[in-house]
């Protein structure tokens, strides 16, 4: 929990307070950025860019808004803004056919045992746009209309990307489940 005194120190531009705030927010900010960016260097760049926005806007923050929620929103918006800038430079992503959903029992059993870090590794195998939309929808709780507005895509495209990401993740998890050693019940 970040104290009001620490926030006040940052508003006064106290370097020690700014450093302490950075250290306190690092796990939250890096966790968000790592979900959206494929490599650690890009995630760190987005996190630092977002933290700068936090520092520059601290005095404008409404006190009734929980601090961590306010920071989370800034970091997510920073990642999305960065994506919009990159989008202009990238060629359009090819639309692969959706995967069929056989083997879902195997997938569900394996998913229950899977650790969050392993899932994050799988998520980084999903194409950039589908991963970003999936994160916004499934993890951060945005609706398709909000995602469409943020990313400049249609609601239908947002839904497709979530479905596409789910299909790819299910296929990857099914592959891992088939490779995992089978547990046998003891007599």
C-alpha cells in the first residue's frame, strides 16, 4: 500500500520519494506490461513510460479513486497507446482459421494443474494483436466495445481475436497435457 506521505513527496518532486514509489509499484506495473509485451525489454520500456505518466499526473489524481487502480489504468493505457503507434508500422496480421475444440476434457484437467507462469509463457506464443485483445478481455475485464474503441477495431474483430487466442491456447495446453506424465491412482 502506498502512503499519502509518499505520494505528497512525489508531487513535490522529491527524488527519494519517486524512487521509493517506483520500487513499490514495480511488481504491479511490470506484471501488467509483461502480459502485453513479448520481451522483457519492451515491457520495461512501457512500464517506465507509464511510470513517468504516473509521476506527471499525480497532482491531478482524484483522491476518491484507489491509487493502485489509477496506476493500473495508466499503465494499461500506456501499453495500448504504444500498441497503436506500433500498429501503424506493422503490416496487417494474417487471419488463421479458428482451431477446433476437441480434447477439451484433457485441456481442462491439465489447466487446473498449470501454474500462472507456465500459462504466461503460452500466452506469449499467441500473435500480438490476439494476445493484447485476450488480455484486455479475459484478464483486465474490458468489454468488446471498450476494446474496439481503444484499439481502433470493430467489436466483431475483438471477439474474433479472443476466440482465436482461446483456440491457440487450448491447442497448446492440449499438447502439453498429452506430453504430461499421467497420474495413476493409488490402490
